[in-house]
């Protein structure tokens, strides 16, 4: 069995692992994007609620309503802080998955190069053998003609 044929299954396996890593990367990218979107929604809600609070305060609100606004805004800030941490974790996980995918991609490409080079060497060897055979036959034919 030729070297290129022996290495091909290894290269195929490397490509399979690269595809697995790409799928995990895509899933992690979606998680990261979803977490970021959720953060943006929370921040939008905070801005809207703060705007309502300022409008209500300008129109005059009682102490109970003011306390309710303040408590809700505090809880919203806590949720935003927690979401920031989730976004940071999702970004970190995404970068980890990206490095893993790039590593596997590099390995798969390197194995493709090894297979291609081995195949090229094998083809050159076969061509040289074929040329040698043709040369020998031509010599034999010439020898037979002359004798």
C-alpha cells in the first residue's frame, strides 16, 4: 500500500474532527450572539424604564411609586451585571472553540499537504518506471533488429 493511501484515512479523520469543531464553534457563536442580544434587550429596557421614571418624576409621583421604580431599576442593574458576566463567558468559550477549530483545520490541511506530496512522489516514481520500461523495450527492439 502506498504512503498516500496509508495517510488518507488519517487525513479524512482529521477533516472529520475539523468539521466537528466547526459545528461546535457555530453553536458557541450562536450562544454568544444570543447572550449579547439578551444583554442589549436588558439595557434597552433599562433605558426605557429610566425614561419613564424621569417622565413620571417630572409629572410628580408619590414616595411608594418612587420606591417601586428604584427597586425595579436596582434589580434590572443586577440582571444586567449578571448578563455581562454571561456574555463575557460566552465570548471566552467562543474564542476557545475558535482556537480549537483553527488548530484542527491547520492539522487537516497539513495532512492534505502530506498526502498530496506523497501522491506526487508516487506518480513521479511510476512515470520514471514507465519511462525506464519503455527505454528498455526500445533498446531490446533495437538490439533485436541489429542482430
